[in-house]
């Protein structure tokens, strides 16, 4: 599959009205960080998407603390076959591991169980479809409990990001939570192969994001370099907007950023 670098939509990115980010990049997991993220999210004029026949889902971006040693390992990297599906990545340039990406304030990232019928083994944020009468915040809280055994309340919600429409027929509403410094996690092995703490520092790498083109779409495929892998939309798009809006205080819309073909199904 031919790929080539493309430039992201510059018109979608603009400086925040205050003239710069509220949250600095020399981060500590403390009340100042929480207040800064919450303030930045309140300033977002959130994009709401019509369902238009698609199902509504919610995902959780959970901000926790992390230790570079205690949370360093990645015990279940993917097979070489999956890495070969990634567009724009030269052979041998990736190992699929996020080992060594913890240290300081972080977000929880899961690798889906291999036995799942859809998106098996792919990177994901905890989440799933809304049940009848459920709001996105409550769906995200429920899915956190079901997938990771993590109980968070409405008081732990910092804000919401833009809706993102997936190729598999969902409109995703991302909910940002303050998860506490070191929450006890009990991943459900039927849904989650592994759970990782990826530092905000890693999300803000100078070589991130990347964009590649694919023949199946005229939209740019977004890629976030994390460790020895690339995180793609929808997860990559959500984490990119979390970085831009919540951490850096800059507006960037991600609705037009494409998923790789392997994530369309």
C-alpha cells in the first residue's frame, strides 16, 4: 500500500484565546494540573455530531500518576503481522511495545483482548456503547468499572472532548476523568489484554503527531508515536485532542482525521 506524509489541517488548529496553554509541560500530578486541565476543557466549544443512524458510544480518558519503573513493562506486545498493517511505517521500524512510556502524569491506555470479535488486539480507551437512557458520562463510568474495575464518580469528571465518528458506525463522546494518583485496576481478561500508563510527556513528543495518506481515503491518517508503536484513530484522535486542548490549551479539531483501514471494520 503506497503511503506518503501529508500536512495536517492547519485551519483546524489555532491558538487559544488566552494566548497560550494554561498547563505547562513540566507536569506534576497535583491540584494545579487538575485545575488547568479542567479550565482548558471548559473553554472548549465542544463539537456535537448527529448520530445519523450510527450508535452512540463513550470512552474514558483517565488522568493518573505513573512511575517510570513500576509501570514500565509491556508484557503483551502484538505480533509482527499486526505491525505490517500499519500504513507508512517502514519494515522493522516498530516493535509494538509501549514499555518505558510511564513516568509522571499519565493516561490509561488498554490493549484489547485477542478473543474479541471486533478490533481484537488494538489499542483502545476504556469505553463502549450507551445503554438505553444512559448519558455519555455514566456510560464511561460504567465501562471503566466493567473493563478495569475502576469506580469513579461524577465529581471526578474534568470535561468532555469533541465527538468523533468511527468507520465502524459509532459516534464516540470522550469523557476526561481525574483517576487519582495510583488507582487499583482489575482488568477484565475477556475484554482487556493489558492496561498501561502512558505519560503526558510521551503524548507531547516533538515527533507527534504524524500524518500519512492512504489510497482508500482523501483524509489524512493520524498517528501518535508512543514507545515503539503508533496509535491510530479513533483512540489516537481522542488522545491528540486531549493533548492539544486539555494539556496545551490549544484548539485542534480531529473530526476529519482518518483511521487506518484495519480499524474500519
